[in-house]
C-alpha cells in the first residue's frame, strides 16, 4: 500500500497571477511613460522616448495584458470546472519514460504512467494545470509512484490533481 500526499490540486491553487502581475507592471510603466511625456516631464527612464512611442507602447501593453488575462484566467476556470464537475480520469502507478525539460527550455518535461502520456513546461501556461518541471522545483522523477487526476483537452493530458509518495 502506497502512502500518497497531495502535491497539486487545482481546487486549492490560485489562478496564474504571476505572469498577469508582470504584464500589468509593464502596462503601468508604459502608461506612466506616456503620462510623463504628455506633461512634458523628463523622467530619466523615459528621456529618449517620444510621446507617440510612449502612447503606442502603453496601448500595446494594455491590450496584451487584457488578452493574456482573458486567456489565462479563462483556461484556469475551464480547468477548475472540469475538476469540480468530476470529469477527471485517474491513473496510478510508477513514472516511466521520464524526460526532463532540455536545458535550452525548448523541450517539454514528459513522462508516462501506465501508458498515459503527460508533458508540460513552466514556460507554457496555455494549457493550465500542473506544469512545474524538475528544473524549477517540480516533484516528478523516474520511478516515482503517483496518482494523477487529469483530462484530455484534445491535444494534451492536463494534470489537475497530483498525489505522490
């Protein structure tokens, strides 16, 4: 009998706030640059920026932040709905075929459990769910005994619950 403990559970995780915070910060800086230029102030960070450049940068950053917010939060709430409506499949067993994320960050971390394939990256937030690679402190490693609650979004198996030994 394996003694498992919860590592990840979407029902108790927060939406992806960190990338949204950084996009919001970039948008704030861009809007600030425009406001400083419009008032004629010469703040040292914005000294070489034109008013038009500051305005276009602010508009671009705000649009990107809004689009990313809709996509990331929409994905998070869609995944949470799948979890809460008990549409998950479960697989339990040892991790096999483990491949860590490549050092150039272009290959996803991947593994199988009883023939079910999983892959993810810390840098790809488009699918949501568990995406913490070993390079960034993730727990998956070869031969680890796991129980995974997941669903297939049409292209990937998305981990919404992860228990390990």
